[in-house]
C-alpha cells in the first residue's frame, strides 16, 4: 500500500457525515469504507495532494460551495470572462455570482481563488481590487488556502465590498453538500486517467484518484477516478453525458462507469450526528444536522414518516414540539466558510 493510499484511508474518519444514494463504495451513513485506525503518515491525503497541484480543482470546489450556499437565489458561473471598462481587456473570473444582494436588484460578485502555499500579500489583494473596479463588480472575494498578511488585511478594511476568506484544502475536502453528484470511472492506463482528470476539471467538476481499496470487490487492474460536483444539469445534458463526452473528446476512450451517487443529506464541515431528544431526554436516534434550522427540518421529516405516531403509543400526549436535539457546547460550528452571501 502506498503512502497516498494509507492517507486516503486515514482521511475517511475526517469526512463529514453524509447520506449517499446509489454508490456501492459507501456505507449507509455515506462514509467511505476503510480502516480508521491507520494514522496519517504525511500532511495531505491523495485528494488534497492532487488539488494542490491543480488550481482548477480548488476553483471548482469553491464554486460548488458558493452555489450550494446561495441555494438558487443567484446565478453562479465558473471560469468566465468580463469586459474591463478601464483596461479595455477581457478579464478572467474564477467564480461569478449574479443576483439580488446588498439591497440592489442586480449585482455582480466576483470571486478569485488562490491555492497558494503562503499567505496573500498586499500586492495580490491590490491587484484583485483593481480587477473588481475594472469589471464594474459591486463586490469581490478573494478565497485563499493560507490566509493573508497584516498589510493585506489593512488594505481590505479600507475598501468597501472587498473581502478575503480562508478555505484550507482540508476543509474544502469536507464539502460534499446535499445535491452533490458523483460518478466513479475505471481506466486501464494512468495516461488515460490523467487525460480524463484534466478534461472534467476544465468542465467545472472536481476529480480525485480513488483507491481500489474503497470498493468491496475491486479489479486490481483498474485505475479509478471519482468525478463529482454540486450539480445542476446544464442544457447539454446530465453529469454522465457531460463527463463522458469530455473524457472521450480528450482521447481517453477506454473506460467504464462503475457507479453513480447523489448526496441526500449532510456533507458540510458543520454537520454532526446529534441525539434526538424526546421531552428533554436523549435517545439512541441520531440526526445529521448543521444548525437549528436543519434540525427543525429533519425533525419534521422524521415525524411525517409515522414515527411520531408510533412513539405516541408509549408516550402519551406526544407532539412534534416535544422533539429536539441534544446540542453540543459549541453550536453551530463556528469559523467555517460563510453560510450566506447576503443574497
């Protein structure tokens, strides 16, 4: 077993709880199969290592998170160009968010993703501020893996609409929110898998080299690639049609689709399995929630499946108001990527 494979298995226990349908490589709680007793031998798992080498995977991951958080209240576009009013040049934008925000009917928020090994300096922030002004955007976000300098922070505070957010690779790895779809492909050569990885990332998908150890009955000659995205089907087809066409167009024709899946719950760094309480008493039942609104939604769904009626047979006068969760001391989880964009 290689160092990367050990890292991947060890990272399993770091995944947030998710519920996944249709994927043979997951348990019923959505966690990847593997040995959680193995310790990390190095700083990055295989996915983080691959993402660190490809800026597009980081950009696509940030776009996934933003699109999930806006929940349809704005349009999120990836790798687009806007005309600069002052430069008279087309400017490349990693992520563009267009929608109702800041009390204005229609505004533009541009996001620049910096997968850097060191903190942003004031020059990087100043360059981005100039681009925000050039394209006429009302707001701009820099999202970086490693933070920013004191001088950069002072500059940010002096500019209205300019913000910097930190999203480490390890935290982005834990984002597979509800609605994320994935496909597991098998290839017979490393060159074909590399071509496919590059092709799907150019189409806005995240990709990671999966390990045969994640399958219950693997073919040892298969080289696996998982492709995933918080996904809304574009006009040209669904996830299978888009990714398979991209892979074939790249020249990697010999591959197989092993499975597809969709995340139906959880999948953010803030999600926790918390005990359901009945009239203040904790039970063995656990709900996968990230905040109080999430808890109320799941309790309502829990009650509508007839379980409340069954419980009322043994607990007199039981109502949905008697159901709650047992909250940890720190709740919800603080310090994560912003949960709303003011849209």
